[in-house]
C-alpha cells in the first residue's frame, strides 16, 4: 500500500459519523432538490421556446439523470463536503426560485 492510499483511507476512517451522514443527506436530498428545480426550470423554459409542454416536461425528466447522478457522486467524492453541500443547496434554491419566477 502506498502512502497516498494509506492517507486516503485514513481520511475516510477519521471522518465522524455526523460528516458521513451529512454526505449521504446532502447527496440524496440536495441532489433531489437540485434535480427537481432543474426539471421545473427546463419544463417552464422549453415551452417558451416553442416546444409542446408535455414534451418539454418529458425531456426535462429524461435529462434529470444527468443532473442527479453527478450531484450525488460529488458529495461522496469531494474533500470538502460542507462547502459542496452548501453549494448544492444554493444551486437547488436558485433553480427552484428561477423556475417559480418564470
């Protein structure tokens, strides 16, 4: 085992249970909030561009996979989970607010 893998392993082992729960909660709940805001925003914007509303919502729901999976993976791969969780929450709030404004 190299020094780098030993150090990475100890970083995960040294994390407290609260920080691990934060990663899980922020990844799944924050990712879901960001994705729902993305779907609402895209479902509101695409009909303004001339697409049928049902098709716009369907397309947004299909593209949601490309938002949710990276958001969840980000929370498990980052070295700064508190900062990235806060950014994920801010992005979710921004997309939801923008979708409601349209």
